[in-house]
């Protein structure tokens, strides 16, 4: 037992060192496998087994057994039953049971002023009834039913992840305490849609700017009410819109409120964990404008350009091309791992992970991922 506990402590130390600016003993290894991918990997059916806590735990444990990453590959938790019960319009299942996020706009353009006046009030009174079918069916008790559904589902998965973390001695220093969005992304993702927001900045630019400020205050209140846990308490920020915007548009509409949000996150005692989705090459210089240290995960940005432009006071992650795990040979996968470490890990501030988490069982070959992990344990030593 002591030796096992030591392994977990060693893994935790890797992340503690990286996040405190120290060079770790080796590059920490992480790889995300969603419950959907895990279930499919072990041969289960999403239409049936995505609603089974027992099957989800079994699949998550199999991922932990197969892949000796430093963190737990699959967190055994799913809100699929909640999405179905409350008829969540933002998360709709396909014919095979896999949930996706449709491009919907529950806020009409002429409602911007009302939203800006009080985002919380507008979300509760207008947005939620438009995106939760259960609130249309039962306006009086719908919100109570939503809360009960969430609590019941959460109770079914309670304790599963910590149990696997302890059993397989994975690092638990990093704790994801919340998930938020850049204010502009919040508007684009949840109230206006990808396509309409890009028209809004042309037709109603001041409304968009004012809405971003209103969302900023709304999210800062959420941060202040978020409890901290873990040695490295983090709030996660997946960034969506900048790769589809001109640099001048990003600097005017997107960046100012995002920077303020990150500063508020740091002032509240959290580490911002930022995922730069798609290609951020045109916007890399902006990341040096963020104060202190933040964790920056990159999906498809140029690795050498990241190393050249982004300060090593930040923690880098991801960047390894996920597709090669699906289509490549073991040798090609290992070659890509070597290239990634050579490009990004020299400063001791890199956490290995693929550019994308596996969301379907076909997204990676088991033998390829295992080969990469074994290679990294030796080649990633400092």
C-alpha cells in the first residue's frame, strides 16, 4: 500500500512542479476519454448504457486499467438522463444515442437591451424556458424537477471517480472546480448562436460590447460563489470564437472582457485552465497579455509557433495530433510524441495530452495510445 501511495504522490508532484514553475521529474501524461468513448471501446451501446452508472463505472475502470496515464482517463459521470428528462435543447441525442450541441439562438436580436439590463433575470425568465422543454410542460414545478433530476443523477455517480483515482493511484492535485466561458463565447454559444453573433458585431456592435460586459459581471459573481478544492483549484475555459474572427474583431469584441474574467479568476484563488480550440496562430501574442500563470491547452496551433511566441511562465498542454492515434502506426504515433515534446516541453512547463479528447470509441487505437504512454515515461524525463 505504501508503494502505491508513493506512486500517487509522485504523480501529484509532477503537476505541482509544473504549475509552480519548477521543472518536474518528467513530463506529466494526461489523455481524456469521454464516457461515450469508453462505453463504445468496451463494446457497450450508448442508447442503453449511457444511462447505466454501473456500466459507465465499468468502462471507466477499464480505461484506467488499460492506460497508465498520470490522471484518470475517464471520469465516470454522465448527465444524459438529465438531458433527456428535462428535454435540454442545447444537448440533443442522435440516432445512435450520442449527444450533440445544436446551433440555436434562444435570444432574439431585439432582446439584447433587456438581456444587458439583467442577464440573470433574463436567463431565468426567458432563456431557460426556451431551452428546457420541461419548463414549457410544467412552468410551475419545472425548475424543481430539474434540480431533483440533477441531484438524483449526481447521487448515482457519487464517489466513483475518487474510488478509481485511489485504486489506480492517479494524480488528484488538479481539481476542476467550475466551467465558464469567455463572455463573447457565452453569448455565441448559449443565447445567439455561432452564425448570428458574427452578424451582430456588424449590425449591433455596441449591444454586443455591452452584453459582454453584462455577462462578465454575471460570471464574476459565479466565480465568487464557487468553492475551492484540491491543491490546484482550476476553472476551465474552452475558447470558441477567435479562430473564426479577424484579429481586430477579437481585440475589440472578444479579448477585453475575457482578460478581465481571467484576472477575476486569479484574484479568487483559481488557476485558469484555458483550451484554445481550433487554430490560434493569429492570436498567440494576445496570450502574453494575461497576467501571472495560466494553463493553455492548444488544439491545432503550430507547436513551434507556440514555443516561439507564448511565454513559458504559462503552462502548456495538449497539441499532440489526436488523429494519428486513430490512423497511424505505433511508430508514427511515437514519432509525433517525440516531435511534440521536442517542440513544447523543453522549458519544463508542458503537460502531455492529445489535441482533442476521445469522444467516440473509434477515435484511437488501444495499442497506439499504450505505445505513446510507454514512450513518454522514458523520453519525457528531465
